[in-house]
C-alpha cells in the first residue's frame, strides 16, 4: 500500500490578496486619521468621509469590552487563516484573500491604536460608518457564499 503524503498545499495567492487588502486599508486609514481629523468631507449624495473609531466589531457590536473583542476577533482571524491558505484556485482564493486581508488589517489597527479601536471613515446614509477592510470582509464573504451555492469546493481536501 503506498504511503500518502501528509503535506498540505498552501495557496500563496490568498496571501497576496490578503496583503494587498491590508496595505491598501492601512494606507486609507492613515489618510483618514490625518485628513479627516478636523472635518468631514462630502463626496456625493449620501456618501461622506467622516472619521470615527470603533471599539467593537462590525456594526459597533460589543463596544463595552474591547479586550474580549480583540481576543475573539484574533481567534476568528486565525481560524479563517487556517482555511484560507488551503483555498481552491479561483473565486475561493479571492474570497478568502479579501476576508483574511480585511480581518487581519482591522485586527492590526485594533492592536496598535491606543485606546484599542478600529479607524472607520466611510459613511453612507443611515448605514454604520466603515472602512476598506470592512468592505473587503463583506465582499469576500459574499464571494465565498456565492461560490458555495454554485457548488464550488472552497478548500483543498
């Protein structure tokens, strides 16, 4: 009986996507903290660039417990990373890359800011203020859900 290899394949493109999101998000947050510190900027219609900080997670949930929020978010990022690096080529790679990059970028922002909070600055009407990482997480999640509904396998076996 032949021995099976116990090595796992790592999808490096997921890491490329994640790094791209993390760098772009970090740059936009830096810009927002410096350019929007004294005033908001109206872009068009209901779209504003308005600096806010979020000590919670998405939609400002769990705002009162930043230490717990940081630990839970870190655990989620690590679980996503474990699956993400095994993503199948194609849509799963993009979806996991966006999801991982956004999650890592928000977690880094939360860990390096004192007090521990995430920089948000995109405001659209009644919707909660968000950032590029939040948008990447949302789009990545949608890509993965659509891929699953279409019957695609997300991770290598």
